[in-house]
């Protein structure tokens, strides 16, 4: 008897920071609940150079599943990185006006209505940002300012349906609109217990007593899987009854990550004090790029005076230059940035260093800045 598998779907992880356009060091790992679903449906997950493929065991006709599963069905895969500092430094992580902050949880969700059976045009799965990941049971305290006399706690599942936040001592579900009053410290204490629910994203809201306004709102990924503590986020592949693509044509998905761009700021530090910065007339010249370079040619302008009146490093004078436009990060370095001095147009550095691919990025109003220190 032959054991036959057919492909259910494939996921590619794309990233335009890398030369080949495919993310490096990123892995998708099914959660424990998803592994159990796959086992029951006689499905297996296999890693590929670009991501993962999920296969299901079929009859001899190559299309009929041996153990059919029925929609709705959600499959979750943790997103892991072998180099998290680099990932966060070079990847643009925004959803609308919201930018990723420490503690957020990355989320990628397909849209069943946009399913693609074309490997050349996969469904591009865009980024969402959730407020974190927690166990299915936890207690939290919230302080609101101004402090209301009473709030209403509401919990909604991924479909937007209100569900009880927990059960009481008798086993009865708590009200869908759970009233809470502040304790002696002015804090609103509540407990979430969703052990009997499937893992996934749940929205917790504290609303005013009239139930007309959100006073506090968070969206969390709730799971019992301990591996969540090592994950950057999750990929959710959803199958629905309408439209029903489960066991239909092979589907193709792509997580489409984009590189970050920052204004490169060079802080030239006169460490040896052999140059008189006021007279040196330092400048940065971009001499262009090799034919296959992904970079443009950039202008750098001096910030402030020479020496800079506000910034000293280790009590040494500095001159500061900033790119006039954000420069994108690429896997290959930007070459031919020269530090020059006058008179004589002398080249002090022929290839200035690029920002660290794992370094911190400074956030100024309206712009992100990568600082590079050059000691002369």
C-alpha cells in the first residue's frame, strides 16, 4: 500500500533586505494545538528554503483526504528568528499609524476570500500588531485616569463574538458584560480564564458604565504553548466554510516583509585631536555605487557647527553629518562614502562604515536615525 500526500498550502517568507528577496534566519513552527489538529487530519509540515509546506494524506486519487477535516479551522505557526536584533533593526514593522514597540506581538493572517492558487502571485499576508501574548489564564490590574466608579469588562474572540471572561465558583459562566468596581488602590482587578477555548487572538475591553466608550483595550494572543515566550509572533492560516478552499486547489501564501530606512547620522569624533575641526572643512561625499548596487546616491549635510556646540564624545569634539533622506537597509553594504577634508580635498576615509544591522535606532519626531561613530 502506497502512502500518498498532496500539498495543502505553501508559505514563503519574503524580505527585500536580502539579496535574493527571501528572509534568512526565520522559521515557522506549528503551535502545539496546531500540531494536534494536523495529526488528527493526517497532515505534516515540512520546512522549505523559503518557508513551509503543509501536506495531507490522500486516497489513491491524490485529492481525497484520508481523514477530512471540516472548516472553520485555524492553524497557527510561531515565527522564530535566529537573529532577533537584526530582524527588528532592518525590518519595517508598522500597521497604519502604529509602529512596533517592545512587548507587541507580530501577527500575520490570511484572508480566505483572497486565496491564491497561483505560485507566481501568492496571497500577500500583511502585518498586524497585537498587544502581546499571554497564557489562557491570567490576572491583571488596570489603573484608569480619571477613575470611573464602575467599568464593564468585555472579552471577544477572533470572530468578534462576546464570550465570558471566566466561570464562577459554581461553574457558571460570568456575564458577557462583567461589571467591575475599583479596589481600595483605585485599580480594576479582573481574571481571565479561557482554558476551554482554542488558542488565538482575543480582545479585552474595559468600557464605561453606559457601555458607550472604550476606556482600555488590548488584543492578546492567548495560548498554553510555552514556546510562545521565544516567538516574535504568529502566522494564522484560516479556513472557512464560505468560501471553502480546504482540500481545493493548492494555495500559496507569502509573508511580505519590507526593509527599514533611516537617516544615517555620522558623528565624527576628533579623538586624537590632530585636526582642527573649525578649519578642516570636513564633508561626506557619496561617489556612487557599483552597477549592481541597490542603493541610490545620497547627500549628507553638516548638522550644527564645526566643532558641534552641543555634542562631545569622551570629552572630544565632534562634527555631525546627516543624510538628507532615509537610506534603506540592504544585506550588502553601502560603499564609496568618503570623509574628506579641505584644503587639498584629502580623503580621510574611503569607505565609511554603515550602521550596525543589529544596532539601536533613535526615534526623533517624524524620523528614525541610525548613528555611526567615526573616530579620527
